[in-house]
C-alpha cells in the first residue's frame, strides 16, 4: 500500500515531537541508563549458566554423552543392519562379545546371520524415531561401566503380505575401551514372526 503525502507529514510530526521535545529526550536517556545495566546483568548471568558445571544430584550415578564416538557407533551399527551389511561393523565388537536378542544368547556371527535373514522376508527395512546416547557410570555397583542406549521404531514391508509393520525397540551396547563387549536388543517379535510364518 503506497504512502500518501499526509501520512508522511504525520510521521514527520511525530518524530519532531518525540525527538524535538526536551522532556522526551530526557526520559529516553534516563530509561536507557536504567535498561542497559539490567540487560548487561542478564547477559552475564546467561553466560554463567551456559559455562557452568552441573552440580551432582544426590542420586546421580554418572554422566550422559550424546553425539560421541560410542553413540555414533551405535547409529553406524544400525545403519549397517538396515543396509544388510553387518560385516562392515564387526570390528566394533570384541572377539568374545556376548549378544542377547530378546531371550537368545548369540555370538556376533549368529546375530549377524539372523538379522541378515530378515532381509529375505522384508523390504524397506528401516529405523525411525531413533535416539542414542552413552552413559558413563561413575558410582554404585556398575561404576566404571559405559553403556550406549538406543531407542528406535523398526519398520518394514512384508514381502509375502505387502503389509507394513512397525515395532518399537530398545538396545544397549556395553563397552570395554573402544570395543563392544556385550549387546542387548529387545522388541516384541509377534508382528515380525507373523510375516515369516
């Protein structure tokens, strides 16, 4: 919408009144001298909060890290599973790694073969709504242990039924140095098994 000459004159009149009036200038100056120190105190306090070390809570037993080497390794492992390429991430695991899938105790090669066989029955296998973080336990019975936790939604389309299924799951990796010494994966296999039978 274009400005009319009368609108421009009104704006000029308001400007002259506000900034040409000695009392208005005095009020603005006074308010700035009060506002600026309060604003600066606010900035200093915000910076202190961002740089502060969190205090340890009474029941806190460790620290959580996200986007670290171990959390990224969990994502790398699950991406390899989705691509049906678990051999590419076998070096993440110790030679004697213990793998548990629901109630089954497996070796890495048994787990890899089992997970890979799922690609014979499902298309478009993927993990959605996934989150990984690593917990470094500092106190209690599990002090010194490092676990990466992973939540996900497993989705795929059954090759036989063409039905898409969705299953929530949880997994963890227990670390020894920079290698996984144990892994656990839990999910309800009902829908999965129904597509295979």
